[in-house]
C-alpha cells in the first residue's frame, strides 16, 4: 500500500520538483522495513521487488529528461533488496530468540511447580511421621482401659435389671467405646504403616469385594454403585488388602458426599504403562479453600469424621509408588484418581 502510494506520488509530481522525488525515493524504505519486520526476509524481498516494479513507469518516463536521476533510482533497487533482507533476517532472529525465551520461562515455571509439589509432599510426610510416633504410643495406652470400660458396661447391662433410662446410658457407653476403638484402629494403621506384601492381584475381584462392602454404607439413600472395567486389565502387583483399604476409603467418602443420592462410578484401565483407578461421585464436591487440606491428617468437614481416611489412603498409594489426585468434575462432584505401577520390582530396580 505504502509502496504504491509512493509510486503514485512519483508519477503525479512534475519532474522539475526534484527534491520531492528524492524524498519519495527514500520513503520506499519505510514499507520495505515494515514488511521485513512483519514477514521476515521473504516479506522484505517481496516489498523490495514491488518497489522496483512499481517505480519502473516513473523511471521510464524520467529517463528521457533526467537520465542521471533515473540511473540513480535504478541503482537504488539493490539497496531496497539489501534493506529488505537485512531487516527480515534480523527480525526473524529476534523472533526466534523471543520464542526461546518464552519456552525457557515456561519450562522454569513447570520446574518451579514441581519443586513446590515436592516440598508439599515432604512437609506432609514429615507431619505424618511425627503423628505416627505420637499416636502409636497413645493408642496403646488408651486401648486397654477402653476395652475394660466396654467390658464392664457389658457386664452391668447383662446382670442388672435397670430402668430404661439407665440401660440407655450403658448402651451409649458401649457404643461410644466401640467408636473410639475404631478410631484407634485407624490411628494404629497410621502409626505402623504396614509394609506392603506384594502379590499378583486380580483387580476386578478386589473392586467387586470393595463394592460389596461399600454397599453397606449406603443405607437408605438412593445411591447407585457402578463399575466400568477395561477389558485390557492385567494382573496387578500390589498388596490387595491395602488396595482394598484405599478403594474403600474413596468409595465411602464418595457415598458420604452424596446425602441426596446419585451415582458412584469406579473405573479402571491401563494408562501409559500404569494402571489408573478412578472413583467418581456426583456429590457436594470440595471447595477451593479445602482442596489443599483434604490429604492432611485430621482434616474433616464431617461431624463424626476422623479426617484420617484420605491421609492413610495417600500414604498407602505412595508406598506403592503410585499417585493419588483429586479433581473437581465438570458437572457435579469429585473424581479421585489412583495411578499405580503395574509391576512393583521393576519400579524399584529402575
Ligand atoms: N468424594 C468427596 N467429595 C467431597 N468431599 C470429600 C470427598 N472425599 C473427601 N472429601 C473431603 O475431605 C475430607 C477428608 O476426608 P477423609 O480424610 O476421608 O476424612 P473423613 O471422611 O473422616 O472426613 C472430608 O471431610 C471431606 O470434606
Ligand atoms: Mg473418609
């Protein structure tokens, strides 16, 4: 556009106004430089060619009257080319450097994120370790007297003919002892994380048995349990008992997150050399503020929750060399994903 404008100016300005023609001639450089900057050396060359061609009629007309001026102009053409190529090459080099820089920045951001994640994981492991030490001792101390209390309450309940109110009190004592006992059992799982006993495990069998267990937690809520297993599942090397505990914790959380009902979907299949198991619910989901804390020991939003389920689950998955993640569904609820190596030894030898 700029080139054509300059050529038109050349044509309409009388030859006598030579100083203007000189200015126009130099003006050609502007669009050539712009083309070089925007489209690289090819753009610069194209603009230089266009400038040479569109100036040809003016040259042709002026060669009669002002031969030396016309020759000057023709000699300018190689300079157009040089300007176009030079700006283009420099612009391309600048662009490449910018792209490299952007790439490096991206990579740095990724590495930083990885570092941050590792740091978080380390902090959690440290917390778990301290907590494990503490709770091991405490749980033992509390468990024995608790068993005595429950036992004594049972004897009283059986031997005394009590008023209804007193009988209810004893029943409460019994029930609460039971609840505390199961809490302590959780603590002990936590304190002495069992070393996994690896064996070849048939995943569909594990999932089936977990679903049967989880069905008891549904009660009267309209909740459906569904599974979707890939036909390409191969035996998995893991500790089946621990894996069962992982899946049960995830399923019970999913069920508890859906007081109004819905569907819990358990799916499993190979994914890039690993096995991916997902538990998806249609429940209340987890707010952004809680997202970072759900794997922390004792974090719970439930009245009777222990806040230990997910941290034990996390610990078991890590013991297996796996990764546990939680994602908010596009629609409703959460999806918890467990990614496990299919073979244990190979991972450790590597
Ligand atoms: N599927 C889920 N949907 C919504 N919230 C969940 C889900 N799973 C876990 N949570 C949240 O994470 C918290 C911690 O879970 P967990 O460690 O299993 O402890 P607990 O179940 O005893 O509360 C829960 O209290 C709940 O707020
Ligand atoms: Mg739980």
